[in-house]
C-alpha cells in the first residue's frame, strides 16, 4: 500500500520543512486560502492566516518606497559614486567586524 501525502488530501496544509525551504510556498497557499495549517510531523504547529488589510507599518513602508523611488529618479547615480544599496551593504559588513563591535558595544 502506498501512502499519500496529506497536502494531496487537504490542500491548505503545509509542513514546516517546506516553509523552511521556501517561504513562498506558504505565501502562495495564503493567497489561495484564508487559513493554512503548518504541520510538524503529524501535529499542527501553528495556523497561518492571511493578513486583513494594511497595517500602519506596511503603509509607512509603501510610502517610504514611493519616496525613495521618486528621489532616485530625480537624482540619478553619477559615475563613480556608491549606490545606496552598496553603501548599506558595506556598512552592515563593517558593523559585523570584531573591531566595530568592541568599540561600540562595551
């Protein structure tokens, strides 16, 4: 007798292993179903629910993204300058160094 995966029988169920491998699998299911059960083994670990509306944080993020897109169009990057993304990556890497941590986190 061949076993059948539970997600073949109940479509709004996903394993925690699948979520850890690819979070988009969970978000895709949340687009289809308002609630998705996340399993660990054969027991329900948690219920993921589709967010209702926009939160104030997501509204602020959208406004910030729109602002930065308009600024990027208004002030294009000149040759030889460091982009904001490259600068942010460089600063994050610098903050992870042992010297920076010792100086700022005593």
